[in-house]
C-alpha cells in the first residue's frame, strides 16, 4: 500500500474567503498546499504574488509546495524561503543553469523541484536527477487551472520512474494539471508520489470528502 500525497492547488480557492479555504485544507487529509506563482511572461497568465503567499503562510499548517512559473527564478529564491516555501519548484524551460539554481534552492534550506512542460522529455534530467528532490510533470500546459489532462502523462511518469530507479535517486514524482478521480489511481500505479488537484477539489460540493476520496483510491 502506498501513501500518495495530495496537494490541493490554492489557485482554485475562493480568494475572498482564502482563510476559510486554507483552514479547510488544514482540516482535511491533504498533505501539502500547492501554490502557483505566474508572472505573465513564462506563462500567459498572472496569478498572485508575495503578499498573498505571506497571508497563506500565516494560516497553513502543512508543507508549502511553491510552483514558480516565472522567468529567471533565481532572483526570488531567498524571498520565497522567507515567505514560507518548504519546496521550491522551478521550470526546466526557465533555467539556463539548472544545476546552479537547484544548489541555490537547497542552500536556502528548501527542497528543490523541477517542473517539465508537456513537450519536455524526462530524459533531459538524466544528469541532474540526483540533485532533484521533486520532479513536477505538467499534465496540462501551465498557466491555467481547469484544463483537461494530457494522456501522454502516464508514459512520462513510467519513464521518469525508471530513470529515478536506474540512478538510485530518491526524487518524488508530482503530477500537476487536470487530476481527478478518473486518472488518480492510474497515475499512482504508474509511479506518481504527489497529485496536485485544483478545480477538482475546490469545485466539489464537499472538498474534504473529495480529498479523502483521492487519498483512498490512490493507496
Ligand atoms: C497550472 C497550475 C496547476 C493548476 C492545477 O498551471 O500549475 O497547479 O492550479 O489546476 P487543475 O487541477 O484545475 O488543473
Ligand atoms: Zn502548479
């Protein structure tokens, strides 16, 4: 039996009732808070920034998993540490010197993550996988919540899992985008360790029961 981690994406929360939604996640079986930071340059959308993360951090009682969809993320590594990030994920496509960026994240005392766009091959991480705590496989094109899941993701998870095993790495595999009760089990079986879910959780009648259900079906 495995313990697949569930990370609700706060992007889909009700921002006029943010504290209520944070307390809901605290009270649920969710494992992490997934925080999407978008700059309007790397992705064609702007989400929210530092003051909002600061407010979330004041109430969140679980691991804060920050997904940076921004160009030149090195500029903000120490800022996100101060704002409470436990895991800081940068995009492969946004980092010219990925190895250096990963070391800088770890030097701040955070876990280092790398996100891959749907077109980016997992094999590109071969020479750096042992330095990565978490690989976030994007199962939609980053920028928006509520998009539909790209089916090729299952193959990417299997390939990445094989690479991690081959290299004796301890890297976690996270899936981000379009996760529902329809694909969660197959993703966990393929090797996913963490499932991000935004609209599926926050759009549900009963988000706490929906999170519990995702935990249950991915065991
Ligand atoms: C997309 C974000 C995702 C998003 C997931 O760019 O990185 O984390 O919030 O939302 P859903 O689960 O609605 O696809
Ligand atoms: Zn995300």
